[in-house]
C-alpha cells in the first residue's frame, strides 16, 4: 500500500526541490560570471524559477525571489547593500501576481503570448525593483539603469525557459489544479 502525502507536505517538498534546483544553477552561473568579471551582461536563473513558482504556488514564490538574491550575493561575495538590493529588488516581482490572478492562471498558462509576456514581466519587475532599491540606498540613476541593462539576457532566458516549461505537463501549472486533474484522469484513485 502506497503512503500518500498531504497537500501541505507535497507543497513543502516541491518548494524545497525548486529551491535546490535554483540554488545549484544560480551558484554555477554566478561562479562562471565571477570568472569573467568584465562581461557587459549577467545571466540568472532566478526570474525563470520565480515565474514558474508563482504559477505553481502563487505568493509562495516570493521565498524563491529572496533566496535567489541571497544565493547570487553569497556566491559573488556581495556587500550588505547588495544583499538588500537583490533581495528586496527581487520581491518587486510579486507585483506580477496581480496580473496573474487578474488574467487567470489558466489563461496565462494556455496562451503562449500571455505566458511569454508574464515571464518577461517577472524578470523586468526584478530588474526595476533592484534599480529602485539601489536609488533608495543612495546610488545614482546610472547604477540603477545598469541593474536593468546588464540583466536583459536573464529576461530573455526566463522567457525561453518558461516557454519550454509550459509545454511540459504540470510544470508551469497551478499545482492544486494539476493534482485535481491528475486525480480525475486516474479515476479518483
């Protein structure tokens, strides 16, 4: 007899699994970035993972936005100000949840244009959020703009990753909806 886990246990395991994936990938990307410090761009997996987590679990994805900032700063030996900029700036992506709920998760998931726009919005909100936090902390507008311009590749990367994930069954889908659908397909077993 197979042991069933509760919905809360499933969510916890899923959140931890995606946290681990994001931390490992972001560590690899940041290690590569520190090996080439004069590159005019940055690549991050955080916006893509956060976008997926917002679809899967809603506001729980905010935890991943914060963790992504912590990992990026830790690996790159960031200053205290950088931790604040990245962690608080990444939280700005939560504004996208209003769009997600207003339009509807299913509509965003099923329509490729909405999916791609949503992924781009999450990435852009993180970048703009970091710029705003940097200005509040006393940095110049030029520094704030660099947070946006150097991270454009991450936005494109997010769009591609989310586009691929939406094609994989259950990955870019609200998990309560997914579990109910799977249960129906299996005949309620």
